[in-house]
C-alpha cells in the first residue's frame, strides 16, 4: 500500500511582517519549517503504517533546493522516501499550477498510490486549495478537514472522521482517495537520534520539469491563473480603553458615554 | 602590572537622580524591588534610586558613603540567593543602564566582542547578536562604531554569547557579578571565561577600567589601587585554593591572578560592574538528545561514557533521575498535552540530556562515538528523543522548565496545609572522579531519611540539583539538616557548597562549611579594604552583625 504525503516548507512565523517599502515578507531571522498541517498529515500516514506492515510513505514537496530540509524532517518522522520537485520553471506557481505539478509528479513517481494525504492548508498562503485541486486533477474522491482515519482490514476502504460546522462526520470511501488533514488528537512526534541518522540514508530524489508530462505553459508563473499583486500588512488595531479605579456604577456611566459618543448606542 | 588607578566620573548632583523616598511608597508601589527570584523575605529600603549612567551612580554612592547609608545594588533581580534584597538603607536599581554600546572585532584575539551597559538582559543581547540588529548603536553610535557594526553585519557567520544561565531575563552585569553559569558551562565555562573588560564602580564612587590581561597580582599576591587623591589601597589575594569544580562560593583567587577575576563572581560586594565587554563565538547548528536509560546507575554510566569519548564535544550533559522521570510521566498521564512531548515510555528509568554540533544537511558526519557510548550503557539511540530545528529545540527548552515547575506546583499545594514549607534545592558540585560517590551519598542519606526527592541538572559538571520535597514542617527541618550534611560531604570530596547560585544572603552559613574562619577573614579583609565602612551590599556573602 502506497501513501503519498504532499508537504510544504513554510517560514516559521507567529506574526507576519511585511517590508513596507518592497511589499515582501520579511524573512531575515525567520527559520523555515515543515508546515504544521503537513506534519499532521504525515502523522496520520505514520499511524496507519504502524498498524499495517505493507505501507510505504512517499513525501513529496515542490520548492527550492532548501525545501529538502522539510522532506528530511518527513523522513525523520517516518516517511520511507521523499521527492523534491525543484526547477526554476516552477517558480511563481499559484495553487492551480502547484496542483497540476504535484498531480503530474504523483502520476510519474507513484501512479499506484492508494492514499494521498495533505495538510488542510499551508500557514503562509492559507488557501486550502491545493488538496482539493489535486484530487480533481487526478479524478479521485477527496475528504477534507479530516481528524482521524482508519483503513479497512482488506485495505480497500478508508473510514474517516472529518470536522464540519455542525460537529463531525464519519465518511467511508473506496481508495484511492485524497484526504486533507487537521491536527486531531495527535501529540507531535519527536524522532529518536537513530531516526534522525537513518533519515539521512533514506532515498530523497529530486525531479525537474522535464520529468513531468506537462507543457512549459502549464508551469510556474506562466501556468498560473492568479498572481499576487501586492502584499501588505493589515492596519494596526487600536488598543482598547480600560476603565479602572471606579465604582461599578461610575464605570458603567463612563462606558455608556463612550458608546454614545461612538454612536454604538 | 599590579597597580591601577581609579577614574572619576563627571560630577552630577544626587538630586538629579530619579529617586523614590520612603519605605511606605517603596513597599506599596515598588514592592517587587524589595525581593528577588529567591523570594527572600523582609526587604526594606528607605530610598530607591534609578541612575541612568555611571555619573549618576557615582553621585548616589558618594552621597550614601558620606551619610554611611548601606546601599544594595540590584540588576534584574533574577538571583536565587537574595543578593539584591535590601536589608535597610538605599536600593539602587541599575535598570536604566541598558544600552548596547558597541560591537567590534578585536584583532589581537581575532574575536568579535560586544560592549554593553550592565542592565542589558541576556535575551536582548542574544537577540541583537543573532539578528545583527543593534538599534541603539545605529542611533547613537559614532561613525567609527557604526562602521564596525556594518562590518559585523557583513560577516558570513552568525554569532552568540556562550554563557547560558537558564534565566535569560538576567542582566549582563548581574551575571558578571555572580559569574553566572548554566548548562552550557560544561562546554564553554562560566561567564568569567567570556568577559574581556569591565568597568567597576567602587564604593567610593570612583571606577576602575579593567581589561583582561593587563593587571595581574604581584608575586606576593597583591594589587594596589590608587584613588583619585593618589592614596594607595593594598589588596591581598586570598591564599586558599578553590575547588576543581564549577564554583560560585567565595571570592575568586589564584596565583598571579588577573584583577578582573577578583570582581567577577564577587557578588557585588567589592564594587558594581557598570559596563562589560564580552566575547562572542561562531554559532553552529546543534542537536539535542534526550537519551532514555534503565536506571540512575545506567545514567551515570552514560555520563562517564559520554565524557570519556573525546570525538564529539558536548555542549551540555544533564540528568533526569528516575524520580524526576516518574514525576514527569505522572504529569503526562494526567494531562498528555501538559509536557508537550510524546509519552515517556513506561520502561524508561532515567534520562540523560545532551547536545552537540550537528550538520542537518549532510550525512558525512560521524556520530558513532555518541552512538557507541550509548550502546555501552545497556540501551541504544532508538530509545531517545532528538531535535535540531529551532522550533523543536524550543520544545526541549520547555520540557526542561517543566520539571522545576512541577516541583514548585507540588510544594505550592503542600504549602496550603503547611505555610512555612519550601523546597530544598542543592547547588553542590564535586570533582569528576567523585560523581558516583556523591550520588551514593545522596541516595543513601535521602532514602534513609525517607524523604521525597529527585535530581536533575548539570551532571556533566557533577553538579546535580537535588530537590528535596518536604511533606510537612518536620520534614523541612530534617531536610535542612540533611542539606547541611550533604554540603559537608561535597566539601569533603573537594567540591563546593554552591556551584552556580552563589552565597548571597541565603547561603551564608554554607560559606563556613567550605572555608575556614581564617579564609573567610581573608575575604572580609578585601571587602574591608575596598569598602571600609561596609556600605555596599551588606549581608551578601558575609552575615552582618545584628
């Protein structure tokens, strides 16, 4: 059984800072990490592998050469092999071009996949589009916002629990299928030193645009329907006012005056 | 050269210094200034000064000296022995002296250095060094100084300041005054090793500018300090030998010692460090490993095996005793997310936590020395947690804090029934060859007494923090007696009563365990020579006569 986990390397940012002059993200001093949602997706794959001996996990990422580090992290956490899609022609891809490229790579490297796992979204772009788009391009079912999953004993069906607005749903589907994952109940793994060392001997291949059955016009900026025109920080919110040191009645009076003055009441 | 002249500051009136007067106002609006991290009670001060620079500090000290008013000097108040808790008189908080002045390359020693005022916090210092972003220097630096900063920024490497006391909100001056150390002292030594120059204000309001490597004790063990009137003050360096361990007890001494070392670690009783030049080191990628082992004995085996292998120098080497691991596992079972780590396996006894240089993007490095050392101790590296990404290393840092936090939580709970209760944490260290013997003493005495206890910390430096958790006040009394006995044993084995916390006000009785009356008199003589009236930090290191 083959599980493909698509992952992305993202900047570790608690607070996005934008250079006001260039309109680009400030990346100095910001480390790169495996996108947390991708780590959750991988964790689901590793959990499946822990109960099924026949599972192999392929981690796939599209990115610059330094994205190898995110794939290395996957290998440390339990992936068996990794594939980096790396080519200048991929630069500037929007979610559509990214999905097209990933789908083509999966067809090339793991056409016999049973399950594709992705994080719900990346914490930098926040689009949550790539998973559903890859499923559409590959013509397979998709289950999004999944928090738990289990493969049937015959290895043909996947039973999942997904979050929805009203609570959660249990959805069972025939594989192959694409699932996008949330954290669920997982406790983040920590590899052992042995696993960190072993990861460095696992296969980590690189694939470029020539290996994919796509036209150059379908790749990168050329193949993108959308472009980021401008990035800007949200305007800073004013901090609230505190009413302190007054009796409750007087404090309420101050607050009512404020609400009136601001025309809230 | 063993003779040095003091320098004077520009005169400013003491009235120009920000000051809060009256114990009433200080204890109401500035109560946090009357204690420190040790929670030592009874802090009292009639005046609280906030000098902005050396001139203002000098004015305060001169005024206090003339009125024979005791002065307690406080940095960030992160000490654990009550060093900056004032007993009476005036309290001086140095917090406004918090500028980083310069980053420069010293051609002779071929190292980058930072010059900073005493109240710069270690976290701020490290943040600026790592980001190479020194807003203060850019704003106020001269053309030459900003050019040096530009050169630093062009450096292809990242740098760091190696001393790493766990409490990063500590002030740089405070860490110099106490010769602060921490986990990474195992590799890099204590603060002393990284201080290249200090400016130290003497109790008379005049200061010394002491670069390392210029003023050494005469063959007779003497320094002469001339004040601004040309009057010489003779300082005799103590004749005792300090233990061959990490040590924070007593005044530093040694043959042909450097004057700078007299003040570093003297807990502020001889003078106030106002500015410091520290050396930086190139930053390397590191990996932290928490290696699980079957028992405390196996943990000690691993400590020795890791120390004996020389191929891979370790930055730190720490212990989690069996009881410590049990406590953490218990906490995890109650709340799996509390510890922020995967479940500690049930078969795990103790753990050894260590760190070394690592290249994450290369598989050509040879780590077999570590793998083999672990293998010789009845386990293997599959039975471990490891991390090298900053985000993951932060998880380890949090994990490190959770143990003392859990201990404090237990004591806080018990305090509800026994208000006077507190934990007893040892700070003893012994030489390398006595680690096992000291461990046997801990286990024998504490088990015999039926005390609840655990141990963690800097086992690489034979400096394990044994935490005794008394269940009631009787056990607290018993624990205090045991503490004393353990201190005697550590000293008997050639160790120290305080490896890193210092003496301050809380541990003055232990100084007598480690030093003879004559040796303490030698320390007091130095204090008396520089501070004849005894106005500076009374009660620190030596008890004050009541």
